[in-house]
């Protein structure tokens, strides 16, 4: 072992120190430098190497080599004078050259090692087995795939004769012949079937020095072939399904060129496969943009788009979705519905609905939506009413759903198997209303039946009952009390119909004005249900909207899923003078105003629907719910509230101030729920 003294602990000295510390044949006796902060001194301190500032102390007979790395000629001259004769003095230039050569050697070795590791990684990562032999037939390389198929380890196989591992190997034949053999089937000792290709290894002088084989498990190849066969079968099946569909279907690739259409597409557009396949997606469009291209650009589906396509310029609705493979858009598929056929079906459906609703009640309490206290109370009262046969009075503003409640009461009653007939009392001429309801008897005593007889044991719903004449009201009262509409004639089959009435007007005001029969009022008011306006139960609007969208989607053939938060907030801020009926109209208009392909109603759609010219006119002239009686009631209630407030709730003073009796004051307070 050589003892070394390093003079100079700068960058050069530090390099030499690090190099020598890693060599077993060198022992660093000390490293010195007049600069106490030199980096080499810090390393020496950490590694336990003697160090200091004076080299004279450490220069002894035991030192075999001295490295001068100070870069100062005077230090080198002084060292030459004092080093022992047997000691080798190496100047800094030589030492640095030595370090550079060693660094270059290390880099070269590291590079070779990295390249070898990279090649070995590639060699072991391929699925095919690889095995090679030298000139003597001994295995000199084998990869992991080959080891797995041969069920041996590389440490066991390397250096062994090839026939010990693969007795039927033909590598030696290839080595001697110098000719490659391709795609030869072979059975390994463990029974595994493989397909092998063998190649000779020749030197630059064309002399063989070995051979190697590349082989693959035939089972995997067969499996892959079966998968390809299955894919072809699936493709054939999918094409059969597409071609048998009555909906027109078109498929384009990622560039937007047609790759597949079905016969229904040709029938609707009038374009054959030759006119579409390989052509841009816009070839069939007469009006509007290509939805295929939009989907390919965004990667998102587009539904419910109205377009005109084909030679006949037919109106269609198009739904297009992207075809995504490995998270990449590889094309899109479009389904086209002919609106003409859909419209015919919708008309037939509407007609069927009208017939059904004329024959029977179609609504139940499950069709009334809301969780607020007022609507829940009204529903509970309606369910109680359904269990009895007494008359029911439904009260509420226009559009609150009085007819819906009447339907639900009928559907929940024992009469649900019989007719439900609605009569709008304000829509029938007063002169003919009596005959319409009760029928008539001519001079020959022949009785012609009216609506009551037609209802039979069903339910008769009289909407806006306050519009009946006093004469008809009297006969209706007689019918309810005695089962007869006339004092001397009994109407066949009467006294069996259930009577439900409704009014959006103030019945008490009508009694006061002498336009409504007091006895009839008390007979009808035995079970009165107040249906709350929408503005008092705005928390129910999201639920009501959800169910209205289902209905409107069916009617319009659209696929609107929901409303944005902004749109819903706008609905809940509005006062809804027209109640649920107005809400349905607003949603209908919003769906018409929606952007093509959108599935959500946004705030802008709602704003346009609320502030059409028609709505503005209603808002600024008179709310939809208002009648003269309701406006007067609202004003009368506000006057009462103000008078009571001015007199600190004193009833006598308030009655005196308003010029009415104390009894009248109590009646009005009860009427307007001020007690």
C-alpha cells in the first residue's frame, strides 16, 4: 500500500482526495492547505483523514507519494528540496491529467454499463423467447420469456449444452449450415407448442461463432386468431342490427368521412351508400351545420337537433354521440328520427289521450306535487273527501289545479269506474245551462236527459260555479237535497252523481251581492278545500318543474333533463299570478327558445319566456289571477289591516272608524284570516 501526502485542498486536491479514498492500494496520510476553509479539509475532517496547514509536519520517511496541487512554483521547488529520495513528487498538472483520465474511464464504464442494462431490459421485456448458443453448443444468453416457457432459471441454463435444455433443438444445425430457418413448429420438453425461427451468428469474416432462436407460444397465437374471428363475428352482428333498425343510422370516422349507413338512412335521405361512404359528413345536409363534426371536435354527445336533410328536404331530429376508444375520439354515430312520422304518432297519441280523458279520470293524488304545509293539507283533505259522497267545494286562484284535485278525488273514490265530466259554467250560455244540466221534458212527456243523467253514478265537476244563474242554482240545490231538479218531476237516475264544484271568485262576496244562493253555498261548503297559490309555496317549484318537464318532453318529443341553478332561482323569484298553469306555459316557451342540442334550460331561456310581449302586457295591465272581486278583496283586506294597526287592535274603535257594525268587522276579519 502506498502512503500519500496531498498538498493543496482546493478543487484539484479535493478530486485527488476523493479518488484515493476509493482505492484500496492508496492510503492518504494527510492533506494540508494554508486556507483553513478549503473544501478538501472539510472532507478530510468528515472522513477521519489527518489534515492541517503545514506540510512539513507530515512529510516523513513513510510518505511514498506527494501530490502538489497548490499551483505555486515556489511550493513545488521547496517540496523538491525536502522530499526523501525514495518519495515520488507529482506536480499538479500531472495529477489533474490523471484525474481527468480516471474520470473519463469511469464515464466510459458507466456508459457501457447503462447501454448493457438498457439492452438487457429490452431483451427481457419482449414477449418472444430468445436463446443463443456459442460455437460449442453451450447456451450463452437467454431472456426471461424463454425461461418462463422452458420453466428454467437463467442461472441454471447459462453454460449448459442446448440439448440439456431442449433435446430437440435444431440450433446446432443452423450453426453448421449458416442458413436461417423460419416459423418451424416445435414441442418443448414440458409439452408446450411453440413456433421458432433460428438464425446463425457470423463474424465479420462470415465465419459462424454461434446461433440464436426466437420463439413464441402457439397458444397465444391461436387465442389471438380466435379473438380476431370473434371480432369479425361481432362486427357482422352489429352491422346486421344496424341494418335492421327502422331508425336512420350514419357512422363517420375521426376525420368526419362516412364509413357506414343503413337502409333506413337511404330511405329517409334518398342517398345511397356510394354517395355517402368516404364523403364528408355534411353531404346530406340542406340546412344547418354538421352535428358529426361538432361532436368530433368537442367529444361530447349532441341530442335533439332539428335539421333538414336529403333530396326531399325532410325535417328530422338528430342525436349524435362520439365513438371513444382508449379515451380518444375515433368517430361518431348519428341516429336520425323522421319528425313527420313522429308528428303523426304524437297526433294519434294526443287524440287517444283526449278520448281517454273524456271517458275516465286520469289523474290521482300522486300527480299533485309539493311538500309545503298548505298543499299537503289540501291533499290530505282531498283524500278524506274521496272516502265520502258529500259535495266538495274547491277554492283557489286560476291555474292552481282545481280540476286536477277534482280528478284525484274522483279517482280515489268508489266511483272511479264511472264517468267524470267537467262542466265550465262560464263557458255555457246561461239560457241553455238548465237544459244542459237537467235535461228537459217536451209536450209529449218525453224526457231528454241532461249531463246529470249522463254522469250516472260518476262525478260531475262544476267549474266556476258562481257563474250559474240563480234559477239553475236553486234547481241544483233541490237536486242535492231531494234528488230532483223539479218540484213535480223526478229525474231518472239522479241522486247518484257526486258533485264537486270550484270557484276562483269570492263566494261570500257573491252572497253579499245577491248573485249566489246562500243555502246552496252552505250545502256545498260542508267540505271546502283551499288550494294554495304557487307564490305561497315556492319551495315546491323544483319538484313541480321536474314533473312538468316529463310531461312537456313527451308532448314536444324533446329530452330536456333539468334547469340550471340560475334558471331555477329565477323561477323562484317570480310571483306566478297564473300559478302552475303559468309555470307550465313558461317552461313550454323556454323549451322552444333553447339552444339547439341543449339538454338544460338556462336563466336566459327563462327570462325570454317570462318577458315576452304577452307576459309584459299582462304584468303591467292586470295580473292573470285577478278579477274585479279579487282586486276589491285585496284592497279591503289592506284597509282592515291598516285600521286595526292604527287602533292597536281595538275592534270597537276600528268598526267605528270604518263605519261598519262590530259583527260585520268580525265577519270580515274571519274572512281574511286576520283573527
